[in-house]
C-alpha cells in the first residue's frame, strides 16, 4: 500500500460523523426527558429488555480496543494477537453462571451494593468505590487514546483537539441523557459496527476465494511460519497465563459492565443479556481474526506501522484499500461512535461510584435527598470527563488493547475476588472484604509500575523489577488470599447472620 487518505481531511468521514452525532444527540434529548430520578439516571428506570441490554453489553466490549486494537495486534503480531479476544470472550460464562443473577437481585445501581449487602457498608463502599474509579480511569485512558488517534488521522485535526472533542460530546450524552441515552447509543453503534465489520471480513475473504486457509497461507508466505505461532506478542508463558486470567476474570469485575445488569427489570432478563452478549461478541471476535490477518497481508505491516506504531489503524487501512474512501469514512465514523459510547458508559460508572457509593453511601450513610445525589452524580461526571481528556493527552501513542488489558488486571484483582466471596462464602467478613480490595488494587498498580511496561519502556531502566507485563496472576491471587486469611482471623456476626437472607434473595430477588 503506497498511499492513504488517513492523516488528511476526509469529507466523507466527517459527513458520517456529523450524521451519527446528530442522531445520538437527538436520542440524548429524548432520554433527558426521562432521566429525572437516580433510578433513571443510573439504571434507565430498569426498563431495558434482555436482548437490548445484550446488544448494549456487546457494544461495551466491541470497543476501540476490540475493533482497532485487536485487529492491529493480529496484523502486527499474528496469532498471539488473539489472546485478547479469547480472554475477553471466555470471561462471559463466568459472568453468566456466577455473577449476573445475584448481582441483579442483590444490588441497586453499583456492584458495591452487592459486596456491602451483608457487610458493614461504609468501609466496604469506600474500598469498592476506589477500585471502581481506578479501573474506570485505566479503561477511559485507552478509549481516549484510540479516539484521539482516530480523529487526528481521519479529520486531520490535532490530537489534543480530537481528545477535547470526544470528551465534550461524551459529557453531553451522560450529563443530559444518563444510562438511557448511553444504552441506546450503544445499541445503535453495536449494530452499525457489527454490520460494517461483517462486510469488511466478507470482502477480505472474497479476495481469497472465501477460503480462510488461503488467507493464512498468504500470511505465512509473506511473514514466515512464526507469524502463525504463539510467542509473537507474549513470549513468556507465565505472562500469557497472567494476561489470560486478567482478561477472563476482569470481565466480571468491570464497573461499567456490572452496572448494566441493573438496567433490566429482573434476573431472568439479566441472564438473557449475557446469553445475547456472548453470541454477538463471539461473532465479532471471529471477524477481528479475519480483519487482522487481512490487514497484514493486503495492507502490509510496514504500511500499518507508518500510520500508527501501535497498529490501531490496521482495520481502517484495510477498509480503505478494499472499499475506498466511502467505506473508510463509514467505518471510521462507526469506530468513533464506538469510542464515544464506551467512554460514556465508563464515565457513568465512575460517576456512580463517586455519587452513589462515596457520597450517598459513605458520607451521608444512605440518608440523602435524591435530587442532591443526582446533582453530585452530574458534577462527578463532569470531573471524570475532564480527567479523561487530560489522561488521553498525556498517554498518546500507546496500543489501546494493551492498556485495556491493564484495566482488566485491576478489575480482576480489586473487584472480582471481593464480589465473588461476598456472594458465595458465609465466613467472609467486612475486614476481609476491605483487605481483599485494597490488596488487589495496590498489588496491581505497584506491579504494573515495576513491570517492563513502565519501569523499562517509560522510565528507561535497563531491567524491570517485576518480569511480567500483566500482573493479573499475582495481584488476583493476592487479593483472594488476603481476603480469605483476614476473614479467617476476624469475626463478623452480622455478615454470617445475613448470609442465608442474601442467598435466598440472590436466587429469587426482593420479596
């Protein structure tokens, strides 16, 4: 591939972009008329069906990291790039069988509601809120970097201007439309992205007689057999296990994913949500496999890295080669919509952790006027939006799928162990829950800092103090271990007495 329009002003992309923004802002206006209470703002009034929520959940996962990041990883690293898609996908059965039903039946707006159900609420909510906010910020960072890179290349705008533009539109969605607007934006963009990616994958296979083996053979001819073998991206087997565990169990600890189960009316619809989401996501990840190899073969690794060192533009370059500027314009606008929707969901989850968990649950101890909580939620949204813009500017140039992997490690360590133990273990205590969350969060952040990712690549030391790029294996194990040990050496009579009540309610809901 010799030339590309990426990096220049693309009028077609801009047209698609404005059409989408206009449509979604209309949805936001409509939703704003229905978002006057905390239930409507946080949970869309519990009025979303299982199918709709499943599509919205899949929209959360078909993010910039999936569409742009994974396709780029496969294009540059070959087979190993798929570890992210496999890890993310297998996390959904965990959510389906262990988390979805109890979460919907026990909680109100956030996962902290569940952890604190039978434990002492103030310390548990405080620790849970901190874990949620840190997870959200890491995830936000990845999406903002993807958005900035995309808009810079498609619109020809400076990276910093692009980040501010994304942040501003996202804030409009959340501030005025709440969860209802965010959900419908997710549903629409998921449908558009699935349709566009499907057409691109079919178009790619058309060039190889609709035979995937021919595409793989061509990749081998161009890049050698190593391109089709493990080790191209993650060379250390222990690092592979650590990353896989983080991706798998992090799914069940992501605040913006868990929050979506409160948008449905009951646990039956919550289970349906996971079923539909798994199907949509599984299909989509098959497509990223084809798109990654297609980009490597048709566009070429050198051309991809010339545009973006992280490989994030591989799928869009493939779209341009096959379908010209019109197809590129459509997919670029949809990719941008994808980022907007995910960022909106993340910001809402972070805001709910501040307003519902910290302000209402900790500082006001549950005694608060609903209008005041809603006002705090909107102030929190604005603050998180500004932080997301700043972080997006500071961390430009990173591969977004990799950064999301770190967010998953934090979610798997800080959130998932305490959530699981609080639901299923009678002896779990308040002290154990707090210790588990603090240990998981602290270990994940410290080990990320000491890993090659920060210690070598950013701080330029010769050797990392922690050898693995992803800390999930050790930080998650540490969280479970500390939570269990502290619970063994402490006693929480209230927690034990309420366990039977919690078990019944987790199965049948509120009586």
